[in-house]
C-alpha cells in the first residue's frame, strides 16, 4: 500500500512538471525592412535577447503592444522621423511569433552646420586637421551617433593636447518636422593649453639629470599625451630599469603646467651572462659576460665579454657613457685582445678604441678610432707585425615587423675605414657594404635576398692584417664553401637568393642559390652553389640547416652547414 502511495505521488509530481513545461512558450521575434546600425539600435532598444526569454502570454502581449513605439524612437537618432511599423503576433503550438515590418520613411538631412572653435586650439594642427575633415557636414543625413562621436573626439583631442579646461559652450540639434530638416550647432572652446611641468622621480640610484634625458620633451613645452607615452617607453627600453610608471598629475597643475610623476624600479646593478652554441662556421662556441649596469648615478656602464670558438677567441672590455639621448647616443671606450685561427692564416690582435654612437633620423651612425697591433700571417707568407691607427665610420639601418621573427624587413650596413702610414704600416682605405631584404610574396612563403660588396685600396693585399681582410664563404656568405675560405683579395662581391615555404607552424623548407668571389680583379669568375635547407623561426632567432653543392667544382662533395642567428 505504501509503495502504491509513493508511486502515485511521484506520478503527480512528474505530471505537474510536464504541465508547467507545456504552459511555458517560446517567443520568436522577426524584424524586417531595416539593416545596419538602425537595426542594431532597434534590437538594443527592444532588448531582444531578454524579450526572447518571455514565457507567459501576458508578458509577450505587453511587449508586442509597446514594441512599435520603441522601434520608432530607436530610428529617430538616424534621421527617420516618419517611420511606420506593421506588426503581427501569432501562436503555433507553443511558439509565439512576432513579426515587425518597418518602413523607415525618408531620412532627414542636415541643412545647416554651425561649427565654431575658440581658444588657443585655433592654432593647433590636431584641431585644425579635425575641423577641416569634420565628420558632420551640411547636406549629410542626420546621425545622432555621429554627432556624439564628433563631440567626444573634440574632448579627446583637447585632453591629449593639454587643453584641460576645454568645454562645449553650445551643442544642440534642432529638428524641424514641418520642413523635415535639421540644424546642428557645435561651439567648442579649447581654453588655454597647459605645458609640461617638473618631472618628479621616486628615490633611486640614478640621477635626475640622466633620467630626464629619456624624456622627448623639455620643461615648459606644450603638453602632449603621446610624448608622455613615449617617455614611458623610452625609460622601459633602458637597461637600467626593471619597471616604470609615468603619471601626469593633471588634477594637480602648478601655474598652468602639469607635473609628471615617475616611479621607477632599477634592475640589479650587476649581471652575469653565459651562453653556448654551435655553428659550422665557428664550431663549438661559448660566451661568458659580466656587466655593471650603472657604475655611478650618471649611468656609466662597464661590461666584459669572453668569447671562445674553434676559429677565434677574444676578450673585450667596454666602458660606456650615455649621450644626450641615452636610448640612441653612447660613447664607448674599449680594449680587446683577439686570437684568430682560420685556414687562411692566424692572427693575434691587441687594440684600444673610442667610438661615438648616435642616431641620425632612422640610421645609427658610429664614428670610431682604433689603435691596434696585429701579429699575423696570411696564406703562405711569414708572420708580420703592424701597428695601425684606424679611423672608421659606419651607418646601419634596420626596419622589420618583428626584431626576432620578422616576416618582412630590410638591413643596410655600410662601413668606411682606413689607416694612414704613421707607424710604418701599409696604408689602406676600405669600403664594405651589405644589404638584406626579406619579403613575403604570400602568407606562407618568404624570399630572402642578400648582397655584399667590398673594396680595399692598397698596394699589396698581403700586407693587410688578417683581421681587416675581405673574405667570403660560410653559412652566411657563399654556402658550399667553408668559412672564410675564399680570399684574400681587394674586391668582394657576394649575392644570394633564397625561397622559403612554410611546412608547418614556424618550420620552412628552403631552396637557394649563392654566387660571388673575392679577388684582386673585378669582375672575376663567380663561385656558385645551390642547395636546399630547413628553417625554424624560434622565439630566440632563426635556426638554419642547409645542404649546399658547389657548381664550379664538379665532383666536390656537398656541404652541410648550420647557423643560428637573425634573418636581418
């Protein structure tokens, strides 16, 4: 008996739930006759997504009755003041269907646009450019959204350019339903433009004199929000700082100028670097470095670097002084010892140098003077020792869409150096240039072009120290030839064309042709090679494995070469 009662109760509960489910309806809403922004505004005004969840008949009918007036109001901001709405509401099974057929009618036009600008902004190019291309003009269709966006843009320009007291003195839209026309009035007073005030830093080990030089503005310059952002980025690029926060104190002006509060957190003062690698040009290699990021409050740096490989070993010490613009301008005082052991010859170099590095527009220019002593032999000659004073100048420019994994870009590197006969050495003058161009003809392919030219003006090329010789061959020169196996000579000319196709992800298959030579006569017979390779563009650089076959040496075995570096 108890079981029968329990089963009956469960049955009644299930029937109740089924009845409740059947009593709840589905509401479908269809809108016809309009599209684009007017349709979106109607949907927002009707709150369509919430309306679709209405279940009871009373709720649905109430929505249906109010919808036509809401639709008409939603169309008015777009200039439709004579719209009409035909509607129907039907029910099929448990589905309510509401159809709204909209005839928007004629769209109102603006017949008069009264735009006036007052204040110091009259001479500001940002304002004058915006006013010259103002988004609202006479004879355009009325759009309240465009009207509001235009006003917001005026305030945005004012705020970014330092007009913090800017205000609308008059802004109104007059609607004349009799003539079916609109008049728009916008009067904007920019007020006074504020200037940059003091730059205030939190306590830190670096001097204000150094940190102030990262600012792309000076005290009392006109305020510009883009320059504030650039200041933040410049400080962030420095090797001195771990974190940076630049905050203009707009709400606390000082005599019509804006103080700039800067909170910085310096990096650790000292840093050790260690690395290891392998390339077929240099064999196994290793690096050990030590850096003092700031020796004093003026940001002077000291770094030492020991490098070792199968072809050269070096120890270099650099003392670096930041220049007027610490991001781009620096002075180097360097000392180095280098040992070169190549198939062409051997060399021991000791040198000291001073150089000035700074930017000229988008170019980095380095002017240097090196005093070096080199004990060397080239080819089958005997050991020689030369002491040379070598002035030099270098121009370099790199443009790319990504410094580590570029898909397009260009590198240009030009060097001019020479030495007069002031220590009994052989005088010479040398010019060297290289260009790399990376271009994606399609989404999944890359073309890499390389060209390298060099010339040394000297009486006898064998009297030029090994470290200054123009040489070719290797994974970044003419593949199929071992590293620096072509030369010496007065002329260097190398060209390369490589085509890559994406296999998967950051992996590419490549095919290439290289050609060039180093000789005492120009032109001369080109040494050529062709080959294939596999490329992996990783987050730390490009890994390249190639198999090259020389064309001008029949029967010579192919050469496998490996390199880690950057494409540009």
